[in-house]
C-alpha cells in the first residue's frame, strides 16, 4: 500500500533519471481529488493522445474537454522527449479497468503481459486512484512514429517511478492492458518497454546508455596489468626464483637491470683504478707487495668515491 509520491519527490526522481521536465502552471495542485480517492499508488499507465502539436496537446491534457475535465494525466511526454507536468493527484486518465489486472500489477505476478482485460470504463474498477498516468504525443494511427527522444523519456519516467517506489517494471502497463475499451499506446510494445525499464533499473538513475563510456568498468589495475603483466615478460633466467616466474612484472625487471648496471659500474671503476695504479708503478722498481697494496688502495678509494656519488653505502 504505497502512498503516492509528493510533487517534490516526483520532480526529484524525474530529474535524477535525466528527464527534461517542463512544469506547467499550478500542476502541483491541479487534480480531481474532490471527485475520489488518490492512492494507494500501485502502478503507472502509458497512453497516446491522438493529437499532433505539443502546445495544443499540453493544453488539452491540462484542461480536458467538455465531457472529461482535466487534468487528463500527470505528465505529457512530447515528441522531443520533454515531459510537461500538468497535474498531481487524482487525474482523469485511467477510467475503469479490469480488477484482475490491478491484482496482477499490485503483485507484479504476471509473466510478459497481464491477462487481457475483459472490463473497461462501463464495468471496471476505478484506475485513477491507483495509477500514475502519462499521455504521449502521438496520432495513435499506427503510422505516426515514436522518436527515440520520446521513447527514451517514456522509459526514464517509468523507471523513475519504479525506482522511487521500489517497484519492478511490471508495475508499468499500457492503457490497453488495463481497459478492454482501449488500444493505446498504439505502436509501443509493452513487454519491450518493460524490458527497457527493467534494464534502466539495473543501473544508477543517471545512466546514459547512448553515451556509454567505452572505458566504463576498466580499473587502473586492469590497465597496469594489460601494459606490464603480459606473457611476453618473464624474469631474467639468472634471477633465481623470478627467472621461472611467468608473471614476473616489468617494473621488477627494470629494478633488476638498474641493480646490475650499478654493479657493473662499480666493477669498471675498480678496474680503471687498478690499471691506473699499476701504470703508476711501472719503472719504480717497487716489489710486488707494494704494487698490490697501491692497487688495492686505489680500488678502495675509487669505489668509496663512487658509492658516495650514488648515495649507496
Ligand atoms: Zn489512454
């Protein structure tokens, strides 16, 4: 038994879902509450208007006509995808419908479609208390197209309501699924629409499937692994256990190479110092022990000097 959303909560839910909203006049308090119940909210009904032209359609669904006073829905979803809010509360959109359909929507118990209705305006139960209503600008002749922007807005509006009420997409039906007297919304496949609403509900409200980021879901670690951790890399064969480790990472190989270069640098420095020291002993007549001592001293001095420069101790 869900209380209907407040006008503020509806606006918040629609905007979070990425719906472009147009607030028309006193829509928050424009309703038929003096004529009957509003709530519990049990679902949402999609309609077509049998009209052409957004401005005249908004005026018609807001004001109604002689035999049926407005508002005739809560929002009018135009061809361009804008949703014109014209009323909030009880509105004249659902009329009478089949009570077993209401039961199936409340329980969200049907499979792909509710049981086809056998009751309508003359002998059905009041739907205006139980359903949100969305009139969609379309001629309803089976030829007038449903532009992508409009269809996308229909999906978003229904998803916003389902998300706010924690309903599944089975709380969304077409007028023809509610009333035996109706054919709307003609050209919209209701199981397909419910599937699209259900898909939206798997994502956060701000999901934009048409602008999906090709890098979505890829983490920094995925990128790092793709670049550095490949089968082509393996540790050096003389690097102990790492040499046979196929997942040895490239940064470890770089560290290993750096260590080897430092070590080579040290040995070359020592050799150069030794040769220089030897050359300095040529022709001095010094004995072997003296020459060895001079060479060792030169090596030690050179390596200490190198270590100081590389800040290694
Ligand atoms: Zn209808």
